[in-house]
C-alpha cells in the first residue's frame, strides 16, 4: 500500500474530479508565471488530487467546490514558493549529490515496498511515471527542503517568559481530567429485565419499585456486578454494569454530577431520568492532574524553536517573492 511520498505523487495521476466547472476542465494551461517559469493547471491538479478525493467523500455541491478552490489556491502558492526556492538554488550554483537522491529512493523502496525494487518500478510504470521523472521530482523535493533548512537558524534562544506564556495558554493540553471508575444499573420503562424476570421479588411491581428493591439489596450488601448482570438493561449488563474509567463528558450533566459526587465504594440513590432508573456506584476516583512546567518544558522549547524557524523561513520566502516577477493568471 503506497502511503509515503508515492501516495501523493502517483495516485494523484489517477484522480479526476467530477465537480470542476467548465473553466477548470481545461486539460492544461498556464496558471501562474514565476520569473518566466510557468506553473500549469496540471501541476496544480496533481498536487491537490489526493486531498480533493478525500474531500469529495466528506463534502458535496457548493461546499465541495469551495474546498477545492481553497486547496487549489494553496497549491498555487506552494508551487510558487517551490519555484522560487529551486531558482534560488540554481542561482547560488548549489548542488545535490546523486548519492543523496539515491539514498532517498532506496529508503522509499525499503519502507514502502519491503525492498522490492521491481515492485517499485512496476508501480511507477502502472501510474505512467518514469523512473527518470520520479528521480527528478525527488531531487526537487530534497532541494526545496535543503533550501528551507538553510534559513533555519540553529541559534534560536527561547526566553523563559515565552515558555511560561505558551504553557499557560496551552495548559489544557498538559492536563488529564478528573475521572471515576463507574458501575451502573439501568432499568427502562416498558422493557424486560436482562435476566428475563420482571423484578427481584414480584413481577407485578413497576420498574420504579424494582429499582427501589434492587437498591435495597445493594444497601444490604449484594454484589453490584452480580445484580447488574441480573437486572441491568443497558449494553454493559454482561460486564456487571462496568463503564470503566470515564470523564464527566461521558455522561449527561445530571448523571455526571451524581457520579462525580460519590465517594469510592458509595452507591447512589435511584435516579429517575427520561423514563429510566439509574443506580450508580463509583469504585475509584482519579483527580484532575496538570503536568508541571518543569516536566513539559523541553517539549515546549522544541515547539517554540520550530515556530521561530518557520517564521524565519517565511520571512526569507517573502523577500524572494517581493524581488520576483510573479503573475497569477
């Protein structure tokens, strides 16, 4: 299964959109010009084909058209940046050694095709992609990445103030919510008990009475899981009403309020809600925990350094764009 670079480069050749308007159905044409270098509609279609196919499974009609338009606008910008970086590379008379391209292709063959070069070549041929063209495309990718990295400073220092600000802004990302380990018995009006008996004692009583009798049995020392297996009418009855560890958002507001107010081992009163009766028991509790800044600081520093590197790359690309002749048609 092709997943890595090939999934975008090769599968894109097969994807044809049925949602394009008449202007977009042009087989090829000039979409933009960058210092005399042409960017074509076919290049744009290749770049967004996989994304467009995925979008077509989620959106339709005018919403799909808007998404495709957005993808293509981004693709034009990406191709312009790519052209500028490749042109700058040639201008500086840099060079990518052949062995680096070879190593990259060998890595693809090893990771995507289990080392089977013949299978790799067959896949290229089946998609109408020559080895020479794939090699050139891979070389361009390596070149663009190298040019971007060349403007990524390794001497970025992140201040403690920024680290603290990032931590406070994203505190929720470093927190685990309060949880309870819950068991629950559910009785529903108009349904039979899980065991096939109407009640623990008398089949003539209502579900409300049945719930009350079950609660009395539990209060008298009956095992919650055994009673749940016998009488609970929800999907957890076979596991003894075991809901496992849950957060507040798992339950509706009223049940959550009750569940999280219980102490470990405590059984709730009978709760009447939406023609059903609930009895809850909390087996254990975990408080909400937020990782201290000292624990997540290395991760935050790395994130902030990457952000600064991207900002530096974008400033450089803006300089290249400002100096270039770019015309989007």
